[in-house]
C-alpha cells in the first residue's frame, strides 16, 4: 500500500465537502427539471423517488469509511461517477494526479 502524502490527505479532507455540495446542487437542478416536466404528478413523484434512491448511494452524496488509506479509492470513485474531474485535482501532488490519470485512462 502506498503512503498517502500528508498534504494530499489534508487537501482531500478539505475539498470533499465542497465537491459533494456542488454535486448535490447539480442533482437538485436535475430534480427540478424532472418535476417541471409534462408528465402526471404520480409519474413525476415515482421518477423522483427512484432517482433519489439511486443518487443517495453516489460518492457525490456520501462516502463511507473515509480514511487516509482509502483516499485514492475515494478519488477514483468520485472521478468515475463524474463528481469531480481530473482538473479538480490540480492542487494535489503531481505523483497522485499522474497515477489517477493513468488509472482512469486504463479502465
């Protein structure tokens, strides 16, 4: 297992709440669009309920077992679910950014 750079770990912990808040704001906008559709109220209600059921499991909403040893895994989850992009990691170490970019390019 790789040692996690202290600066990267502190940065991750400070940025995670903002990334999640921005992602949830996007979800709220998606829900608004869904609710303003032309379908019947019951169709909109059940569609929204299903969306929320799925979305509440996203790493953009909640991350379980957040600890230093899982930071890279969490970053990969956030990248894969499009909560963040590689550009959002510009303040992180070059080594971490390159490793994550390589993994994302080879998945």
